[in-house]
C-alpha cells in the first residue's frame, strides 16, 4: 500500500514515519510513504501557496492550484488516480472502520491544510474529508500522521501478530479494549487479577469481555448508545372504543 502526504512542512512528518512499526513496514515492503513539499507544486516561482480570501476576513487561504498539481504528479507516479483525503476540521470523524476501508485502497493521498483553510474547490477533487476530533490544529500534519499509522496497522503483516490489532479498542466496533497486565505480578500493592493467571482461556476471555464493557461505560459511555439495537416500532395506533 502507498501513502502520499502533501504538506508545507515535510520535516514535521519525516521523523515520525521513520520510526516504529511504520519504519518496519516500509523495510518489509508492505507500505510505502512519500512526503511531498506543497511549495514544489506552486505556480508561483517564489513557492507561494496562499492568498487573501475573497469576501474579506482574517488570515490567508491556501490556493487550489498546488494541490491539483500535487495530485496529478502522484497519479503519474502511481499509474492510476489515488484515493484522496483532505484533513479538515469540517470532515467526518476518523474512526477504526474508516482506517479499515482506507487499508483496502492501493494508494491514498493525504492533503494537509494550513492557515485559515483550503480553497473549497480542493474538496471537490477529494474522495473524503477527514477530521481526527472536534478541535482545531494549526495544520493537518498531526492528523495525517494519525491516519497513516492507524491505516497501516490494518495492512496484513504490518503488526507482528494480527491478533494484536484485532484486540485494539474500536477494532470490533465502538468499544474500548480490555485492561492489560504484565510483570511484576504485584506492584505497589496492586496485583494482577487471579483469573489472568488461571490458564483457563474461556474464563480469561469472559473476564476480558466484561472488563472491556466496564471500561467503555466508565470512560466512553457515549459509545454504548452505538451498540444498542433499534427500538421496536410502536405499530399502528389502535382505534378507541
């Protein structure tokens, strides 16, 4: 799988993509990550990529031409149109299911905005607008890093044991992961639950399932409504009398 990230600040992302599982996945040839400097695609010889907003207002808006040119260049390299994602506070909320869907694509191009935003015409050439939360960042670089890592984890072979990814929070639906423990068995008066030392795999499975729901209730009760079955219809009103 190939990722292309278009950004004003490549040096913010290159170190992140050069460590951990992302580096290992690239070394194995499972994924490829290419980071592009948006200024290289500017029609202005000075590399300018922004301008004042039509209609007035504070700040600067990123021009559409550099993004169009960047996507065209990626398409030439890939040999087909990539799946294009714009990182935007106005996008749909990124989640595990979207990461799974993106991992099925051959090539994904991520566009990182800056300043007051991106010319709306850029959104028209994108397949998806994504947000990583209801807050505003200075740019899309951190969001791009999150999307690349979460998506790469869904590519077979990237995580050493796929079961490790399958037990992550949100993997099997809107629910948090179960509590994890390792050595030492007792630390500062806190002990590992006996069931995890029992060797009884069915008991351990039931314990983890139960604790995962408890953690979800404690930390993310908003997720529980997503697991409720639809309410049955009341049916047609009965005539009186």
